[in-house]
């Protein structure tokens, strides 16, 4: 390897960078306006990717809390298209009989939890009461492990509570903080929509899931909820499998059981939905894929416009520096040196815009995460992709002006005023 040649090239690149930085400093406003398209485009895609990746990681984390060996059966899909509600509304309700059939015939199943959540109740203790928007869950013992809940104090709902339609409740930490700030709620009586329940347990703090607090909940026996809020409603059935490797086999088995119990004709579509954490993550990824593609198209146009701006500003810069080019050629610079100088200047100009856009995009993502429940993440792969494409724009649109500068006649350039 010729080290002298390498050293010479590195010195030339360094000299080109110094000249390029000096030009950018000299024409700050012109450089900023030229790079505005790159800054806005990169800022938009980095900010969007920051929020999408944050949501993906948060969803994966929250799904892990439920466990990879848990899935759910319900009447409606987790996410369905607007305008197709009638299709799902006309399905038969999911019932307790179906949950019992799964318990009886599901050989891969460990816990089966028929459950229902009724929204819009008021919980009261003494002179304090909650807003009339509280969720009330009707549960069986399997509800707690299947949904990631554990009881910190007291006890959970038992089979005896369900069989005897007991007026007992397990409450989350938000209700403890709101209704019992200075006393232990165990053994106390609360009023749920005017009906008296004895507090038998307090849940461990869960935090938020999909932007909603999991600690703002009251859990009562399933039979008790159905007694007071109506039995003619569809249940959800949460199913825990022996291990995650059996989950697909268990899903197929449950589908067969439910089709038989619900008398679904051969060849007809299922009239129920089965989904797991993986299903929700895949659905979310499919929804965001279109957003990503749209953003990439918009950013591509933005970079194209910015590239044209860089090319124009480089051509203007060449016309302003013809005499400088002539002097450099006169003292020994060859055409390749001149071309490198202007090419480095174009690439550096573009990369400065990219860096500003990346920092602004990450900042926007973090700001949104700070003022809202939407999480954000630093999208390292997209930062590298954004920086690469900014360099590519500078290289592609700086090539023509650089070649034009290198082809100037040195004698004519020196005579230029």
C-alpha cells in the first residue's frame, strides 16, 4: 500500500471539508433555505418512526405481560373495519357453555377464563366516589393469571364466590389511592352502582397498557356481574396453554370445539374470533406499513426538491468562485481536486441538513412522548438510512456542478472578474 498517496488523499479531503465548512458559514441563510426540504423530510420520517417504534416496543412489552401462552376468544375481532359492525353484531354470543366445553375437551389448556367487562359504573366509599366511567370486570379464578394480575393483599375471587354469587370485590391500586388514602380497604364495604360489596383483595400495581391504567378496575365474581347487569351478553374467553410451543395446536383444537358447540356448518367461516399477542402485533404492523410507505414517498419528493436546490446553489456558488478555481488550478490543483472540492461541499451541505432533520425528528418524538401517553423510541436503523440517503442526494445532485467546475479553463478562470 502506498501510504504517501493515502496521506495525500486524506489531506485533500480535509482541505475540501475546511473549504466547504467555510462556504456554509459564509452563506448561512442561503444554506439553511437550500436545506429546508431535507430538514423537513428527514425530521418528518424520523419523528414518525420514533413514535411507531416506541408504540411497537411498548405493545410487545405489554403483550409479554400477558404471556406468549395466552390467547382469547370473543365475538368481535380486536380491530375491525369501520362499517362492518353488522357482520359481527349478528353473530351468536359467546356463552358460559362454550367456556365449559373448552375446559372439558381442551387437552392443551391449563386455565380457561370466561369474563366480561362492564363500563360506566360508579364506585363509592363513605363520602368519596369515583367518576361514573369505571370498568367492572366479572371474573372467575383463572381471570387473574390469564390477564397478568396478582393479588398483593387479601385474596382473589374463588370458585365458591362464583358458585354462590357472592358480593365481594378485588380492587386496583387507583381505587385504593382514590377512596382509601388513609386506611386499609380490606374488609371494608364499597358501593358499586349502589350495591354493597366487601373488599377481599388488592391487586399489585400494573401500570398502563395501551395508554390505559390497569389499576383502575373493580373485579367481582362473573355470576354476580351477570345477575345485575344482564345475562344476555357475549363473554370473552381467555385461554392459557401449557406452554407457548403448543399455542397454535391449541388454537386449532379450540376452533374445532367451538365450531362443534356453536354448530357452524362445514365450509362456513368461523363466527367467532381468536387472537393473541402476536395477532395484535401483526395487525398493528400491517396498519403502520401503509403509513411508512406513504411517509417514504413524501420524503422522497422532499429530498428530490432539496437535491435540485442543492444543485442550483452549487451552480451559483461556482459562478461566484470562478477566479478562486482558477487560482487553485494555477498553484497545482488538477481537475479531479476541483471536482472533489465541490462534491464534498455538496455532500457536506446535504449531511448537515440530514443531521439537523434527525435531531429535530428525535426531539419531536421525545416531546410527544413527554406530553402524551404515546411512547417514543430512537429509531437507530432509520437514522442511519436517513443519513445515507442525505449523503446520496448530495452526491447525486452535486456531481454535475462539480464536473462543470472541474472543466473550467484555468486561464479564462484567472481572467474572470
